[in-house]
């Protein structure tokens, strides 16, 4: 009897909660849904540059015409790479505090390389490829927007992350997330890990069984606009300094992708079709998991990885990049009308940013008499080994070089009685003679490095005492780490560090802000909009000018 009474009370409560939204929807002060969009590798100037070519006024231009844009948003740390960027956007924090020191780092305690979202204690869900799913956010040390939203609502808010890249889905969703879904290039499935749930939801299993990638491959990659638009506004379609992700012979438009059907599910990532897959999953998650359906704010974190793959291969001035953004603009316009229909026009807020931007292809820069060169981590490691050999020192004294961080082998240094000071001076003197190197900075002494304050600050913010290198190589402007064809990102210069920060919807004013803002300001701004605590390690300030 008692149980029955309790049950009926519960049912009444549930029913009254379920009915609440329809009666409060119009008067709700807070958004029912926040959508965070990260466009991987998007430069801040792309919206202006590509504006004349967008087919819709309601895609990227929806932010410009109705929302707010913070046009001088910079990344205040190095390395400017995917994992650090997604972590900073959603934590408001920097590698020094949040722990994500790179996409990959060398753990000085474990004495091995660590991938940012690796977690051997969990298993893949949704594919037999176990390597792809042993992932979780355990390496992130501070809380995220989603975590704080959960805490503020007694965990009633729903938080879901979606991306092609594991780190692009997992980190934005945060520790307390309901789910994160990412793409397995072996099976062509969207997968997850047992960190979130023991199995995929049925809607996702169904989606995976429909072989969407094969139908996208069948379409190929054709240009959205007339050839003359690309000819007049981009570098040539075919250049020896571009990479060839679709095979050595596939050097220009149109790209026939039919050879990959049923065979190679990785190639879709380097086409605009990758964005269609991500938005499909985002929409399905929103409908099936009922995001934005009641007055308790939910968070959907979407990260488009394909612009990064396309940008690495073809560079920011390519036909591929312009076409990719024209197509992404159409996806955004369609997504906004979907949100209007599903959640209601005034019931949601969207912010859009990037995890980092990108350098010009060095050979393209050189062609135009601009500074540009390559110096990758492998070459740095080889140079250091040569230097140590020349000094009759054990070449194993440097254990790892990654993302311009140089890690010393401290156990070996101790056993050989080699001091930090002497190894630092030998390696630094050698590397600073290289034409690509501006300066080598001792991480723990970055505060007194003879560099402008903004550069010192970015190095200090990016240095994590347990996961960072002993030395940080500061390359000259235009020098790219890796990618003998194509280009990359990762350094402190503005071409990598200047990102878009756009907002639109519930609680957002209309207008452009030109005062300097930082990537670390994004999380406190969203926290202020929602009236929740800002994430634990957040060092930014809310951009009050954009909030109503
Ligand atoms: Zn990248």
C-alpha cells in the first residue's frame, strides 16, 4: 500500500513535470538548450572572407545578422591543438590547470606517451574495434560547463557530445555527461565507451546499420558553386604542395569517392560529408534523448572535425576549404530551422567557436614571398640526438618531442649525474642555431624568458608541470610542425590563435565586439548566461557585452 502511494506520488510528480514545459515554454527566462559548436581549425576571418559565397542568410550569417560576434578572440596558451582547444572552450581553463597538455604528451611519472582521452579501464561500445573506444574524459582535471550545469540542476540536465574525433566529443561533454559519440574509421560506425553506458541507444544502432557513409561516398565531392568563383578567390585547384588524401592521382575536383565504398571508412573525414554525419547524429540525439524538451537546460556539444582534415590537406586558401565552408553553411542553416521547429525559436542559445586556427601552407607562403618553413617534431628529435652524440652524451637523454615540447629523461639524467642546467644549455644552444627556431624556452623559467609578455604568458598557461616538456621550442612565424604537404597549427602566432566566437539566441544581444576577448572567456560567458557556477579552473571573464 505504502509503495503504491509512493509510486502514485512519483507518477503525479513526473506527470506534472512533464506537463510543465508546455505551460512555461514561452515565459522561460533561461534557454532550454545550449548548443556549443566547435568548427575544428576555423580561422576567425572565414565568415567575412566567405560571406559573399554563402547561399543562405541563416547559416553563419545568422550569428552576424541576429547574434553577437567577438571579433578579437585569441587563444591564450600553446600548443594550439584540438585537445587543448576543446578543453579550454568548455572549461575556461588552460593546460597548466586542466591537465590536457596536448593531443598527446609524455607522462613523466608513467614514462610513456599518453593520448589525451585514453582510458584503458573502459571498453568500446558499438564496434569490435576496441582501440577506438577505450576513451573517456578522466585525464581532464577541472570541471566543464556541462559538469556545472549538471551540478546546478541536481543532474537533471542532459549533456551529450558528438564529433568525428573522440576528443572532440568526449572533452566537451565533460565528466558527468550522459553520452559522447564519435566516429570509428574502421567500422564506419558512431561509437561510445562503457564510461557512459554498456550499449548504444537503439536509434544509434539503427543509424549505424544504414551505411550512410557508403551513400555519401557514392555522391563524390562536387563543387557547390561555379568553377569561376574558386578560380577568382582561391589558390589553384591543383598544387604540388597540397596533400592527396583520396589517392595520389586524385589531385583536383571533382573527387570520385566510389572506390572507398565498403572498403575505407576513414576518407569521409577529409570531405564535407563528415559534417553531414555529425549533424545527423546531433539531430537524432536531440530528438531521441529529448534535449531541450523541458525547462531544465540541456547541453548539446557538437564538433565538426572535417574542416580540420580538409584544412590540413589543402590549406586555408584552397578550393576545398572554400567549398567545405559553403557546404557547412548550408548545414548550419538547416540545423537552425530544425532547432526552431524542435525546441522553439526563442528557447535555445548557440555559440560557435574553433579549437584553433591554421597556418598557410609553407610553400604557398614562400610562393608569395611570405615567411614559411617546416620543422617537425621528428626532425627536432633527430637534431637533438645528433647534438647529444656530438657532445659524447647518451642520445636517450631526451625521451620525447611532441607539439614542440622537449622532454628530458630524468631517471637517466640522475643515473648519469647530468644536471638539468647543463642538458638545457647544450640542447638550447644547438637548436637555437636552426633557421626555423626563434628561441628555446626552459618551461619552468618561462616567466623570465626574453620574449614579449603575451608570448611568455601563452607558454606559462600551456605548461603543465606533470605533463609538459622541460623545454618549449618557439619556432619563427610561419614554421609548421609536420605536414611536408598541406599545413598545420599549434603555435602562439595569430594565424593559429585567432578564432571566431559567435553567439545567437536566448539571452544574446545583437552586435559585434572588437575589444580583446579570449577562448577562456567562453565558458564563463555561458555560465553567466545560465546563472550557474563557472567551471572550476576557469581563468576567463564573462563577455558581458554579448549578454542581455
Ligand atoms: Zn588539426
